[in-house]
């Protein structure tokens, strides 16, 4: 690519244990980058990552070791400067890099300064829970003498014991007025946009690339959101359409209900895995779902009445408990009334397969088989839980270490859309899916027509209105 | 593996998905299956074409007979075109009803036959995937319709040729028979059916000839020729031409729809791949392997001056919001203040150089991270006192984070040469030690605190 500009190079610098590697993880959306621990000197080498736009590197980020010995280093730099000679900052740093101590006591600092000299700018990561101390000012003075712009990135701003104001004041006194707040654990939705905007102000030569990167980040987020909604819509259609047939005896019905529950649980787990993958999180970020086939919980088992109550879904009398929990006996009426058009079409076209399938069901009905399908309340719970998960993933930084906790509890602030999922009428798309058992990928005779994808897309659009006013860009 | 190759070869996400799919298909030998299936489908189509040819010829022979008996015109027409028209009608109806594959059982039977021909493991995967893809692209109905129309066209073509052949080679006489209808009705039917062919230039029998063809009168040879032309025209105009027109139309639509099929990157299976195939970032490697970290050690110095007896207390990099000096400080203890800046550090070191201490307590904030700089400072200071302890402050409310940080402080201090007795996790016992109170002597401490 000869006409392609070289990527912007940024060194992520800062005091030790302030979350430099975390910042890289969040910006690269890669939870496997580097090594993160609450201890000093976790990163002891420079590690790079490229942010890609359309497959081409737009920005190169370098994770550096923490500055740990700024005061002593500044002393040493003063020693190196021969009296009576005026040398500028970068030259002083170069002399330091040639000196023996740069390979001993200040080996880590030397790596940082070496990288910063090569880069276009530095992101100075601050843990705002730390007090502003002389060592921070000294290390900032050293970093500034590399002659490249520094953008302070304030991390852990959501922490209750933050010292945001004193940091802002101190940085301002040092002449650093362009500051960005970016909590690597739970970044604001527009956090990255703010970061790139501020960088573009400092580096007007690279402003175009940064704007492109910012737009790409927004585009990717929208894409992820749309994909997530589609995954959830697929899950709901699969669950709504699924039917298990059984002889109308008590034992057989119980076995069938058990099989139905297992199938739906596995399907939900698959959806969770797909969402985690789509948002590039590891499965251990959401350990709750590696759960049980029988009983206990995924946080709370899908078919446990308490799980429904927890998210505020009204459980009516129709909702059976015990062995038949979450399953509804289907009287076949819906299947037949909507099947009539298919029957007509099948007969008209001589389409034996369609007729055959419908025939089998009618025959089964005549033989006395009964069909089980998933209860409405379970569909509601599936929708609410998966939407809650998608939202949590959207707001989660890739540096976060704690497992995800869902916020779909009944007492959480209710939006009208969420209320609609709790108690309103189920969307027409799901009602239609109910009458199309062949639409469920869980079914043995799965057969999808174009209508299924239309229904899935339209359901995904409806799910999209669940979340309102979250993205304000 | 396939992902890496796809990433290096494809430009955008859709392309990479396709390239990956191709490599996976090669690995799983799906491409061979596709070949097999294509072969099977060709074979099935050939077989169906042959059947169509035979059926067409058979229909013609059956409808016209061997010439020994006069041919009943209307019955012959129904025999030639009846089934064709019925299935054609169903095909048109299927648009109104909207069945998925468009009500073409000839097309369906082609698929069925192919499935029977191309057997093997995973053989069911391919047609299923094909159906799904065509269905998604809304091309299935038109493809199957095209196959059906093609087969009917072949059958009708063969029927027509057979008719031409036997009409040329044999003598047939045509008539109409009726018990219920009047001759006028027959004239009306025949002329109505003949109107469209007449527009296209086919010679049609006149009303007089129609009336005369009741099988009771002798007809001239030209009239028989006219009737055969009527029959052929009806087959061409009402059978072959509509089928050919629909065939061309179906093929056209199929081609357009197939051309328009593109990857839907939002489909669940593909959406999951996006981060692997089109990652938003990639790793760029490290500069050099990490070196062992520098470790400061306590070096007990030789004092130029005798150490003073007064115990010293110094705060190291304590946050400004922590009260200093600590309340209850014994009067005997000299407070050296909080040291955090470079000049303060230098002054403290110079002072201690000039007046080493017998006993010194260094108070640190355990909520901060112990970095190399502060550990080195503690080690330097410890080297300037005969006996020095470290107190870790801020552990009063132990939660998880501060718990681990206390452990890190311990580790770092031990590595620098402090012993566990020299490290206090609370200020009060540390001050006791500093004031020379034996551990556990509460009364003495209270006395100090009170004074």
C-alpha cells in the first residue's frame, strides 16, 4: 500500500500499576493482551498492538513498563548533564539511553523512554485513586522532555476513592490541559470517541486517521449491536417454535418436558457463547452460564419460577411448576389453523413433503400424541436475560476482570420496552414462530423458508427498541 | 489455520468468510461431495429428460392412435394438453398461495432423484445447504420452476415431433362426437381455440368444415390437413409456447436472483466469525524479552557520626489528606515530616547522613502500589539508622484490594532486606516500638499517649 500513511504511533506510559495494559486491552478489544495484575512491574517489556481500520493499521499502540523510579532517574539525568552545556530534552534522554545505568537500575525506564522517543505521542495513564505525589510530577517531567505531546488518560474514574479534582489541577499546573477520562473497566460508551478526539487536537497531522478510527469504532459497535440482536432473535424463534411430542401419559409427558427443557437450556447457553464470542470476551467472563443441565442456576435456572419472579415477569396460574415447569401443552389448534394455508399450497402444488409433515402431525394427534412447547413466561425470561447480557457486554471494558453480573432485576429502573417484555403481549413474530415448528433449529425436521429470516429480522428490530437513549453520540 | 489463510488472502470480511469456507470445504472433502452431487444432478436431469421425451412421444401416439379409427378431436386435445395445462395452472396458483418451493413437483422430483443418486456420508448436508441458500436468495422457486418448465417443454417438443412424424406418415381422419352438445357449441369451441393460432398464421378450418366433421360425412383430404394443422397449432400455442416463455422467464429470474445472492454477514454463524476474520486489532510483538527487575538492598553504612538517641518518625509519600503527625505521638519522638518530593528526599538523606538515627520508623501508605523507587528509598533510609522499622498505614478497613496490596508491600520489603519483625501493619504497635515500650504494655503506651 504505497499511498497508505504510516500508522500513528502511540506509547502508553505511566506510573507502575495504573492500568496501561488494561487500557490497551480495552482499546484493542482483546482480553488476552499482555498480562494484568494488581501489582507493580507486571509488564516489564514493551508490547505493541495495531488498531485496524478496514484491515489496515491506523494506530500502533505500545504498552510499556511502568515508571517506578522517576525521582532517582531525574537525579541521574541531572548528573549526566555536564555543567555549562545546554542540551535540550530529547538529547538528554538520548544521552541517558547511552549511559550504563540505562541497562541496570533504570532498565525499565529506558525501555519506556526509548519507545516514547520513537512514537508520535504518549498516553499518560493515571490511576486517579493515587494521590498526586512528587514522583509523578518528576516522571512527567522526564516523559515531557522526550519532546512529544502527552495526553493524560485518567483511569479508575468510577472508583469511590478517586482524586479526580486534584489530578486535574496538578496536570493543569504542568501544562497538560487536554485530559481524557477513560475508565478501562467500564468505559463510557463514547469514551473511545473522546479519546481519539482529544488526540486529534494534539496531533493535527494525524487528525484524519483518528477521525477514521473513531468512525470505525462507532460502526463496529453498531454492527456488534445488530448482530447481538439477531442472535437473540434467532434464539427466541428457535425456542418459540420448538415442540416436543409425547404420548399423553404422565411419565411420557414428564420425560418430554425434561427433554424440552434441556434443549432450550442448551440453546440459551449456545446463544450466550455466541454473544461472548461476538463481543470478544472469554467464556470465563460469564461463568454463570457454564451451568447445569439439571436444576440449580445460571444465575437462576431458566425454568425455575423464582427466576421469572426475579426479573419481574408475572407468573400466572397457567405456569405449571415441578416436572412440567415452563412447558405448555399445545392443543394443536394454532398449528392447524395456520397450517391450513400450507396444506392448501401443498395440495395445490403436489408438494408431498409439506403435506407429509403436516400429515404426520395430524396423524400423531389422531394417535393421541400431545405436543409440548415452551411457556410464554420462559420466552420473556430468555429475551430479558439475553438483552441484559448483550447490554452488559456492550458496556464492559476488555480489561475488566470481574465476572459479568446481569442487571435485569425487577427493581432496576423499568423502561416501557422492558415492561413490555415482562407483561405485554408477545411480539407477533413469536406468535407466528409458535405455529411453525419446522422453524426451530432444535427440531429434527428443521426447514426454514425465507419467511423465517424475515421474521427473525423483524424481531431483531423490535428487540432493538428495548434499549432507548443509551447511545448518545 | 484456515482463518489465517483467509485473513491473508481476503480483503474484506465477506471475502474472508468465503475463502475460509472454501478451505474448510477442501479440508472436509466437501468439494468432492459437491462434484458428486453435481454429477448426480446432471444424471438425474438427463434421466428426467429421457422420460420426458418418451412420455411426450407416448402421449402423442396414445392420443392419435394408429389411424385405424378416426381421431376424436376434443379427446385428443385433452390427452395431449390436459396434464400439462393442469400443472401449469397449479404453478400459477402457487404464487397466490405461496408455498416455499413453488409447487413444481417435477423440480422436486429432480432434487429427490439427485438425492437418491448422490448417496454417501454427509450427502444430506449439501442439498439442505443448497435449499437454504436458494430459499434465502428467493431463487429456489424459480430454479425448480425452470427445471419443471424445461422438462415440460422437452415433453411437448417430443410430443410435437412425434405428432408431425405420424401425421406425415399415416392417414388420420378427424371428427368430433357429441351426445349432449349441439354442433354449434362445438363450432364455438373450435373457433375460439383456433382464434389465437389463426392470428399467428396457422390455417384454421372454416365453420362449414367444422360442421361437416361430425364423423357422418365424407370429408375432403384438405379438411383432414386443416384439422391436423388445428391440432398442431393448439399444442404449440397452448402447450409449448407458454412453457417456453415461462422457461425463459424463470431462467432469467433465477440467473438474476443467483447473481444477487450475497453473504449476509449478520447471520449467526458468520457474526461470530467477525472478530476472528476481521479483528479490530492485532498484536505487534514485544521489543525485547524482559530482564530481571532491579532490586534495591539495604546497605548498612559506616556512620561518620555517632547515631543520636532520639527516635525518628518519617512519613513516606503519604497522601495529603492523611493527618500528620499522627495523634498520640510520644514527645520523645522527633517527627521529620512527610517526604515525597525530590528536594525533601535529598534533604532527609543529607540530614541523616549528618546525624544517623538509632531508631527510625518509616510510615508508608499501603493503599498505594510499592514501586521500585519507594522501596529503594526505604532501603537507603534503613541503611542510615541502626534500627529501622516500616509501618504500613491505611489497612484499617481491609477489603480485597488492600489485602493484596499489603501482601505486595511485604514481599517487596522482604526482598529489599527487611525482616518480618521490622514491618508493622498498624501504626500503634510501631509507635510503641519507636518509643521503646515493650510489646503488649498497654498502660505504658497510654501513659505516652496521654503525655
